[in-house]
């Protein structure tokens, strides 16, 4: 493949045009606007920046955002693995529908997700009324945020895992079994280590998406606990630009870091896929 | 059905499955848990959208969709989608051509940068455009003097939508075009075709399903974007409300039926998207398989 591509380097036209166009469009839409955020934030002194970024309210919002995103991503990692396993390995009625439905959260606008989940889990809702009987409140509590983030994140884990699961060679499992391993041992010692990179990739993708999520969360979040994107939004409404910028930079830096982590994980995972 | 341990879970393989098969009770428990999860997190929320929309009858639901402000929101959503999707499609094709067909320095960095909008929180996206074009932003005073409004107006909404849907087409096309290689294009060029002819008659037909797939994902996101658009919109009823923003407003006004009616409309759109997506995945898989059997290294992805 690489030899074919380096050959084409001399022959195929359009390098200059596509490079110029790609870089111009990327700069105009993404890079320059993001650079503006960093530039504006750099007008703050380091002390000012730290004061805003570590204010009590900001810290509280990080705690809610990262806490809920982490819990949701862990649940998604477990349930996503289970779903992918069931979809790839078992044959049962409705399997195709289940497989198709996994992408539903990708296709559904987040506002619709937030609206219906809040209604579903409210004390008058289809599910909420039963949970209320046993004293569990979901909508307008932090559990509500977690529920929304589970919904948003579940496709990431399943879709990261599916191709890997489909590629696993059954011979390896057969070998493990013929050497006397129980099914449980085969799973924990043979299958799980192969899946781990993909699970971690899916986990990171779901976590990264959950941290930035806004649309679905604001419908179901309680008044008292705010997520960081909500805090940025309030600061903007108060025309407190420095307040909004500093916190946005913190979020952006964390997002970049996660993006790099995901890239490294994917590279690591692709080594296991052969 | 998967009731006994002797039953195989794949067809076409004649080997013993005993060592690779879970006991029936494990299977039933796992399928049960999966079904329960899908029921609570996927099916019930979907059913609830329609249940609430039609809670006061069909007429009320459809009637609320013909509200002038909701129609205005529909038009704005359509406009933002119709501008952002074609722009990002052209970009996606150009970027995929660049990354799949050429070797150059910084390619890995460029690929990562294209993915960047995926990892930026929508609210941060909105904020970034406010900092550029808002009244107190970099270009704010200049824009104000020339009477151009971007933030709290339609251009801002379009810009935010473009940013959020930026990577979708490129992301679909890059792996597809990489797998296809460039042998066919080279053949066309050797036979005397010009660059554009090669692109229109050789490259485009072989990526059309993948392209359509990217366009569909891009459209779904453009229609549904909430956070970024919410920040730059200003929420002027009838003027800068998109459909998702209209849902939020109606929900805040305790107009549940109207909010859920729009939600139902968007949910139908999402289901259509899913159907199209599944169909295209089929076609695209064939495209990829064809590419891989004709190329000498099938491991590229």
C-alpha cells in the first residue's frame, strides 16, 4: 500500500489544490476560531486565569461533569461489551433490530434525547413512577445526568468492539478449551485481553463525548448541580467573557488530551486486530 | 433457538463448538440483560416521544407543528443544514483525496486536526464564535460599523453548524479511499484522462455509497445540533430558533405536547437516518470488499 501511494505521488494530480483547499477551510472554520479563544484567554494573567479556573463554582462543576461522565462511561464500557458480545456471538430473534438500534443515540438530536429521558424518568413518567415507589429519583438529580450520558455514549463502546469481536479467531478459544481451560478462564485470560484495547477506546470516546455533552443534560440536570458547559453558558449570559473563556480553555485542553489518548489507544488496538 | 448447548451460533462452520460456546443459561442471562438495557435506554425513550406527542390526540400534535414559530424554526434548521452539509461534503472529498492519495509530511497531524471538532464541547464551539464575531469579539466592532450581524443571527447559526458537522464526510471517506488505493486513477490517467475526468468518472463512482453515508451522518447532526447553536442563537422566537432550540423553549413553557410533537418529527427523521444508514452500510461493505480484493494489501483501514 505505501509503495502504491508513494508512486502515485508523482502521477496523480490535485495535490496542490486539495492541500490548499483543505488547509484553508480547516483554518477558517476550526483553527483560527480555536486560536482566537487561546489568544483572548492569554490576555488574562496567569493568576487571574487560575483564580477563575479553580474557583469553587468551577471546581464543583468539574466534579459533576467528570464524575457523571466517568460513571456513565464505566457503565457503558460494561454494558457495551455485553451488548457487542450478544450481538456478535448469539443468534436470537430481534438481533438485527438491536444491532440497528445501537446507533439510535447517534441519529437522535440530543435535545430530543434529553426531553424524552427527563419525561420518562420524572416521577410522573412511565419509568419514574415505578422508581419513585421504591424511593429512587432519577430525573433532576445527578443520576439523571448519568442516565443521559449513558444514552449518548453507548454506541461508542459497542461500535469500537464489534469489529474486534468479529475478527477473533475461534481456534484460539478452541485451543484454550482443549488445553483444559474452563469457559470462564477462556474469557478472562484469552478473550478479554484481546478486547481490552477496544473497550478502552470505546470508554475514552464515550467519556470524551460525555464531558462536552450539553443538549441532553440540560433537560434532566438538577438546578443545584451544574455541569461545566452549563457554567460556561451562564458566564456568557452574564457577559463575563473572561470567566467563560478560562473555563472553556480548561475543557479544551482536556479534550485535546483525550483526543490524543484515543488516537494512541486506536493505534495500540489495531496491533491486536491481526 | 439458542436453547441447547449443541446448537451452533454461527452457520457454515462444521467444527465442534463446545470449546467456544457459552452454556445456555449464560446466553439467556446475557441476552436478557442486553434486552433490558436496550428496552430502558433505547426503546422506551423512543416510544415515550410518540406517546407524549400524541397524548392529547393526533390533531393537537399535528396542529402544534403548524404554529408559525415552529414553521420558522423548521425553515431555519433546513437552511443551516442545506448550507453546511454541501460545504462539508466538498471539504470531505478534498481532504480525503489529499490524505488517501498522497504522502506528505504532517499527514498524521492533519488527520487528527480534522477530527478536532468532534472533541470540542458544543458550548465551547459557540463561545469561540462569540469571541470572534460577538459585539465584544475581535471582529465585533468592525461588523457593527458595517451593520453585519453574525452572532444572535442566522450566519452564526450556520457557522456553528458547519463547525460541529465538519469532520463527518471526511471521516467516512478517508479510510474508504485509502483502502481503494489509486491504481484505477493511475490507469485512467495513463489512458489520457485529465485529472477532473479521472475524479468524476473513476473516483466518484467508486466512493458514492461511502460519500452518501457521510452526508447522511452529517445531515443528521446538522439538523439536531443543540449546544453550539444555542450559544450563538440568542433565542429570538420565530427568527433564530432552530427546531431543537424550539423544543427547549416549548418545554420551558410547559407546552409538553408541542415540544414532543417536534421531538417526534425529529425522531422520525432519526429512524429514517438509521434505516438509510443500515442499507448503505451494506453497499459500502461491498465497495470496501471490492477495493480490498483488487488491492494487494487488504490490511489497510
